[in-house]
């Protein structure tokens, strides 16, 4: 108890509420600040900064946070692991341990009440409403024991705002206020919502190749937008693959970049879908079970074919 009789726990809760209010205000503020592009005008430098940091940070999320930290679908060195994590934090989606912990929870309970961002609650909730739900604020150490053994990742998870501030400063130094708005503010907003479409839209619209036990779907347009993440039904069926576009015509830019990094020796042991996955796909197609539509109403999730 403090001198005024207020328990320490109440103080901690008060600090947490202030932190949440600040984070929410910052999140909304960045998106509203994107409208400043109509005030600053546009320059070649600004556009280059915007597009470069959109695609670079999108890869950091898809190839780093998602395929590496969440699913360990390839291997890399400790140095490059930290580089992926640092670049991932620049996308302003918290730290690698929190991201992986939350994403693993999503797969464990996909499209059930325990799923952090199922659109079965609502499309808005799945897209961004869940971010404001305090139930998903904490990082579960039990779900990321493989990552928490690295002190540099734990540090980066705590100080995840270092990279975004550094990036914002870089954009300002290169392009002035216009560069800051386009290169950091707008590209951050675009990266956020491109990422969120996988949580929301790929659980509503697209085609179903596999019975993954949830509402996941393949969506070519979202695959193009998110560098391959739109092949979501593929991914939910066989989650450990670093390749999510299982066939040559399913464009997966993240996978192509990872193959390039593997050629340079920066990553290795890239996991691919095994032959049995393609056998299942052929069998389902032959039986007419592959389909498209608005939404799949699935039964209780079965994860026997995944991991």
C-alpha cells in the first residue's frame, strides 16, 4: 500500500491504462496523419521511400515475423535472425515474441472463440478491432520458448519502438517533412492494412483447396498485395512450409526472396510442402471438393495434417 492507501496493483493498472490510451492515440494518429500527403504534395523521393519501405517491411512481416519467427519454416544465423526481427519491429506491429505468440494462438484456435482475430466475431474486429482488446496484449512465454532463449530478441521485443523511430528519422533526413509523411506515415498505414487483410478477408473470400478445419481461403489478389500471404488456405493446411503458393502459378514473392537469400547463404533448410500435400489436393479436385465462394462454415478444427 502507498501512503494514500492505493494498492500498488492499482497504480500498475493505471499506468497500463495510460499506456493503452497512448498506444491507441498513436495508432489512430498515424493513420490520420497519412492525409497530410494532400498537403505536402508528392516528390520522386517521397514515392520511392513510400514504396521501398512498404515492400521491405511487408517482407519483414511475411518472411520474418510470420514464416520464420511464428512457424520456423527455415533456418538462419543468429545475426540474420536479429536483422529480421529488427526490420520487423520497424513495421510498428510490436515485437517478434508478441507477434509470434499471438499468431501461434491464432493457429491453435483458428476461427473459434479463442482465436484473437476471427471474422466470425465481425469483419472489423478481425481486421483491426482485436488490436484494442486487452485480452491479446500480453506475450505468452510458453508459446515462444524457442525465441525467448535469445536475450537480444527479448530486448528487442521490449524496445520495439526503436526501429520505427529510427526509420522515421531516416525518412525525414532524406526527404524532409514530405519524406516523413510518405516514407514513414503513409507506408506504415498501408503496411498495417495490407497485413490485416490476411486476418480478415482471407477468412471470408476466396477458394478452398484443402479442408483445414477453419475458414481460411486462397485469394490471388491478396497474395499479390501481401507478397504471397493470400494463399491462406494452403498455409493453414500445411503451416510449416516457407512456400505458401504451392504451385508455380501461385505467385509468392516472399518465397522467391527467401530462395534468393538461400542462394546467398543467409538462410537455409527451407521447408517445402511434401508430396502427400499435393496428393491430397489432386484427390480433392478429382472428387470435386475444391470450391470457391463467400465463406466456409467449418466444423471443429482438426490440425492433424498441419504443423
